[in-house]
């Protein structure tokens, strides 16, 4: 009888444990959500570029210290100047648990590259300038041919008549 009760108890625990873990994970936003919230709040196409109906592709490189802080931020060649003071501020990314994103302990010099694509979703014929990959992903301090980095999926910045 005791064995049966323990078995039932064990089965109940195993049945409800995944739901408890899922609820706990949903209660506190993860590092990915924190980063996306910052980008959603701060990334927006400058009005003068949106009015010209320009579409753009550019990137930002975050260099991390072993303590998990952003030690340096670099932007690619065609990164809009007006977005630099909004996005390229290391303190903006304090509190993000980078280990959750990298899925390992952070090492000094770890890099996250965030590509951006800005466009008007209402335009049927968006004009993208013919960038080279080097224009998008070559950063000023890159002297090494190979770098260890994690790259995020492109972050879309949509603009259009709703912004005016």
C-alpha cells in the first residue's frame, strides 16, 4: 500500500513539474526578452530617413567583459548617426543575463552582433542600397580575419505613415 501511494505521489509530481517550470519561466522575462524590449524601445528610424522612404541594413557589435557588462559598442559603416546615441550606449544593456543568450559562461571579449533592417512595410518597392557584406559587418577595430561571435537574427525597424 505504501509503495502504491509513493508511486502515485511520484507520478503526480512528474506530471505537474513541467507546468511549474513553465510558469516560473514565464513569470520572469529572459535575457532575450530583455534585449528585445530595449531594441523595441530605442530603435526607430530617424524621421528624415523615413520621410525619404529609405531602406537600410546596418549592424551593431556589442563586446562583453567577463563580468557580463558591455565593455564596448561598435557600429557598422552605414549605421544611422541619429541612432548611435540611442542604441550604442553600454549602460543601456546592464542587467541582461548574457549567459542565457550565449548558453554558457561569458568570457572577456565575447561578441554579439545585431543586424538591423529598416524599411517601410507599406511600400511595395523598397529601395535598398547595394551594400557589401563588408559594409554591414566590418567594424573599425576588426583586425582579425576570424572573430568568435554570436549573431542575432536581423532586428526589423518598420516605419511608415503611422510614424508621421
